[in-house]
C-alpha cells in the first residue's frame, strides 16, 4: 500500500513513482493515494468545463421531458430550481469537501463513516451497478440519436430498439473505454472540446423555440401526461424527480473534486455545471418536449432546426453522451482502485474500464430495463443516495468537525481507528436503511405511487433527514461509549 504518514503531504514518493508510467498514460490521479497539491490538475474553469460537459448531455434533456410529463413550463422551471438547488448543495458539500481537502478518493474517504468493508459494499453498490446503468442510459440515447441521423441522411428506417441500435450503443461504450484507458487528462480534454458546442446547441434550441412561440403560448401548454386533477401533487412529483436527479451525482462529484487545486475550485463549479447547466439544459428539454409534444429528446433537433443543422446538432449531442460516460466511468474506476480490494488495486487501468463498462455493454441491448423507466430508475437511485449523502455529511461536518485521519483511512482492519465492528459501522448502515425505508414508505419505487404525506414532504428530503438524525443518534448511543470510530469526543 505504501508508506503513509499523518497527512496527505507525507505520502512516500517511491510509492508514487510506481504509479507513474513514463509515457504519461498513468499517474497518481488514478491511484487511491492522497494527491499532493502539485498533482491536482484542474482549476476553477477546467473543473467547470468538465461539469458542464457532464451535465449538458441528453440525460438533462431526458430529465426535462420527464418533468414535462407532470407539469407545465413555469412549474417545471420552479421544480428544477428547487429540486436541483437543494440536492446539488448537499452533494457539493459531501463528498466534495473531504475529497479536495485531503486529496482522497471519495470511497476511501467514507471508510471513516462506514468502515473499510462497509465502504467497499457502498462502493460496489453505487460505483458499479449505478454506473453501469447510467452508462447504459447514455449509450442508448447515443444510439437513438445516431439512428435518427442515419435515417435522415440515408433515407432508411432503422428502428430505435433493434439490433442496429444496440450495436450503435455498444460502439459508444467501446469508444468511451478507449478514451478512459488514457486516464483523466484525456477525460478533461474531450469534455473541454464538447462543452462549448453543447452550450451553442442549447442556446440555439431556445432561440428557435422562442422564434416560433411566445412565452405566453409556451406557458399555456399542458403537461405531456395531461392536466392533472391534483396539480400540487404533480408539482411535488416534479420536485422529487429533480431532487433525485441531483442526488444521482453523489457517486461522481467527489472523485472529480479530488483533482481540483483549491476548495473553491471543487465547490463552485458544481453550481456552474451540475446546477446551472443541468437546469438550463433540462429547461430546454421542457420547452422542446411541450412545444413539440414529443417526449424522446433525440426526436427534437431535426424538427426544430431542419435536416442539415438538426443532424449536425444531434451528432454533437451524441458525442456529449460519450463525455458523460467518460466522467462517470473515470469516477467509478478510481473508486474500484481505491476500495475494490487487492485484486482490483493491482488491475490495469484498461481492465477496470471493462469491469465498469462491461455490464453497460449488455444493457444497451435491453433499453426497457433502464431507459424507458427513467423516473423509476432515478427513484431507485435516490433510495440509497439521499441517505448516503446525509450520513456522510453529518459524519464529516457535524460529528468530526471536518477532520479525518488520513493515516487511519489506509490502516488495516483492527489497526485503523475506523475499524468499528470488523470493518463495518453498524450505526451508519442502520441510518442508511432507515432513510431508505422512509423513502419507500413515501414513494413506491415500483409503481411510483406516492403516499398521502408525500404531497407535503417529497420522498428524498425525509429520507435524507431520517438518515442524518439516525446516524447522529446511533453514533453517540452505539459507537461513542465503546470508543469506536475515532470521534473527537472520545479522542479528547
């Protein structure tokens, strides 16, 4: 593992040398070792460009279309600002702040909260299963876009759910793997090239829509699902979709923030990209879906811009899906390096790409599994991610006062202060379970039927609150009296 002293600045240089290949394909940013300040590669603008490239992808348009199913333009924009504003604030604090402060991979960081084995369970759940599902969503949308391009350019009629579409989705996975094999610098370079083009497309869609429709006309358009008998409940469902969409960034943002040079460069670009760019792109999705009465994002650009410009714009948006797969894949692969055990720690970087993207390569041939159940897919993610974010935030900011022992993060079970019960923090696990149960009681993730209380609370926020309070209480009831977890009160 290497020689680790009391802080991130004292990582043994000889260990770092073994992680660096002379050709530059591999460097310290792809290991689980804490990064020194000189090894951070992104400033504010570089991190912002990555976040914009990650946020303004077709999944943001799909988010807007999903919201447009429940509410009209004004309510949709309000729901997105409220939902994303709350959840992005929370995920910009945890895991981003501990990752940038100590230069640690985020799933290494949560060893302090869940224990080493507990963190590994979390890592496998959110960094492999969810990463594979999100990559599949992006690849399927990539395929739908290319099918539309091929049909318009060559005058054919390929279906969007056939073998050809599956093979095109698979090609997106393969291209992403080839770029990821070159490491995070390639990820940043590709996102930096695509982000400005995406902004141009978003602005272009807005111009075309407002050229054809006045604001008053747009605000009169009914939701795609029809006018609801309970508009307040529809609005709360839209808010919940955006809360869940914001929490869905939790597995990614810490590992991206780890590469930034300052805390400001780690925190504020989340508002530029994950909040502002996501809301802008999703709002464009709302406007396009309602004005065209079409829920599928890849069917918007050609009717709005004409065949020539529409095909060009659609091709760029397809490439944007690749940038999102890259950022998603990079964060997940670093997580496997840091928390996947000795076997994955020694695995070659390209092999890790196969581990992460392999399941997505299968899912692209079954689009109904994730893509056609987008709202439910977000709900299943939020069941776990909202409580996880709550537990980490309370543990780091409230219980530990923003202090971690880097040495203990890397010590083996039995020696580390974060050993808990054989490497698992029972208090944190119970808190996440309590939050997940709260979510399910308020919003059924299978039928998407809300309980009566949901119309006043949503599901993600109560799940977050219950997990936070439960973790705080159980820590002092279970861990503190036994001296488990290295919390400041016991250490003092």
